[in-house]
C-alpha cells in the first residue's frame, strides 16, 4: 500500500462505461469519466476493470504439503490470475480443524501479502467424518472462519451433516459439501459410462454426486441453514439445485473452470493430468453447466486449484493423484467458454468471479462494487489477447491441463489493497517488513 496516487486512465467497467480510477492509500479515491487529478498515470485503454477476483475453493497445501505448494507460491499464482482473495481448503497436515491451524494459515497469507488468504475450516475432526470439529472456535478466531468443508471427502453421514448445518446456523456460517457418496465411488477413476468400460477404468457414477446433493438440500431446508455445493459436475446436479432454489432453499453452488471446458474424452490416452475429483464428464454435462452459470442456477466459478508434485502425477493413471492447477488460467477459461460464446456479459463475469463468492463467505472488503471509498482490489483484463498456455507458472506444481490450449483474455494488472501484485503482465515482488 502506498499513499501516492495511481490513476488508471480510460478503463472500461463491466457495464461498458469508460472511466478513470484513482487509488490512494489502499482505497479507491475516485471514479469518473475524466478525473482532474495528478498522480502516476496507467494507460488502461482497451482493458476491462473489475473488482478483484475471489476464489472460494483453493488448495494451498501449507501446512504439511509444501513440496506441492506453499501459501506464498499459491498466493503469487492467484495474483497472476487476477485474484485478490482466495479461500484455503482445510485438507492440510495438520488439518485446519482448530483455531490454531486456521490462524496459522491466515497469518502466513498476511505475511505473503499477495492476496487475502481466508481459511476454510474442516467440518469434522481430522476430516474423518466421525465428529464435528470445533466450528465455533474457528469462527471466533482471528481468522474469522465462516465456511467449513471436508473437501476431498464427503460428509456422508446424514446425522453428522444435519448437526453441522444446525451448528453453523447460529453464527451465519455455511457448510460447503464435497458431494460424493463414498460407497458408490470405491476405486473410481473417471466418469462412469461407455468410455470407462472401454478403457477398463472403474467408473464414477453421476448419481454418486447427485444423491448427496439431493439429500443435503433437503437437510438444509429442514434445518433452515446455508449450504454450498462444491465443484458441481453433472447435468443432473444442476436440475436438483435448480429445483432447490425454486423451493426457496438456501443453497449456492460452484463450478470449476475445467468442468466448463474439458470432457472425459481427454482420458482416452490415460494421461493422469486429466484425473480430477469429481471427474471430467460428458459434453452434455459441460453444456448444462455453462447454461446453469448463465441462468444463475450455479452462482460462482471456483478454481479447485489442486497442485501436486510431479511424482504424484507422472505415474500410472490408477495410482495418480486427483487434481489440476487453475488459478492463473481461470479468468481466461471463463472468458473463452462463457463470454466468447455469448452466454454471459462482463457484469455476470464479475459476479461469478468476485462479488458472489465474496458474498457467500462474507468478505467485507472483497467483491464489493467498484466505488470510491472501497478497498482498491482491482483486476484489469485485456479481452482481446489470445494466449497459448505454456508451462510457466508461479505455482510450485505443473499439473496444468490447459498446456498448449489457446485461451481468450489475459490479466494485465492486479492490485491488492492499493499495491500492484501484477503489473504489465509481470508478478511484482512484495516485501512485508
């Protein structure tokens, strides 16, 4: 943060208006068509200016799995992708199931200084699905946890899920469910269907996801609590969520960038880079997910950025780890699949990648509308850029499913609380003394 004035000149807002944006001391000072102010001018002609992107589903791996990612490297990757806030999932070692661990993650994020790192607390102790973690203490900690998830594992016990929903209702929290019936997915490797049979890989039935979602929206209705569905991947799941919303149930849902663009056909060569949980589905599912984002059934796009070491991916498909990295490419995938296809506009883009995820978790200084007095968390995108994805990454891991793919759009600048984290496409060095 600096007290010097920076003025972004001739930037286009999501609604199409072209404005100047003046930033001083970590906040937006003024927005206007032609600001009569002096400072350091940044020419943003042709760029889209958005509220900084917010990811509700990121795996930063620290503590415990620093060989795959650290909070610092993951934060740098997030900034490179236009993010100013990320939510760190709880499946670390030790698991983020206590005030001590979530405060450690929160402090490491502050020390890194590239994005706001908001911890997500585990629903159950050690992710074992047997007893609730201390949700209240995590909420009352310095990290102020409001979202809880055993992501990577499903809270499959119905009574335990009910108790979790009841518990967080008292302080306005939300349970983010990894919808996967474990009894239906034993040793599952890819989407169940003709292709899994042909390849000899154990199939992952769509009903394993859909059955949990159906159960949980009914539990949320019964309790009167908030439910969030992680990484929706099937057309059937979309229909259940649409029904639940029409019924007035407090449910929100996310889709990942990779489920908007990649299909099960990529598994034909047994390439472990395309092994992910939930698995890549069919073209029909991809189109249903895109339509669901467009019509509001799916509320947000979240990356599920899941870094892994080379050894975890460079092996036989059946032994490989599930997951893909995605922070640096998320905005471009969304532009390519949803804006370039005419399904959404830039206003909706800003909603699904900034304001809506921030609203779900309650981040007050993130995902706000661009306005004078609000925090200077800004993302500037060149919508005309065409980029072929290469191996370069700020992440420690290289399990990137988009290598060689041409995508539309590029992050040019990212500003976090008044400080450039990315400037002219280049990551900046942050020194927090």
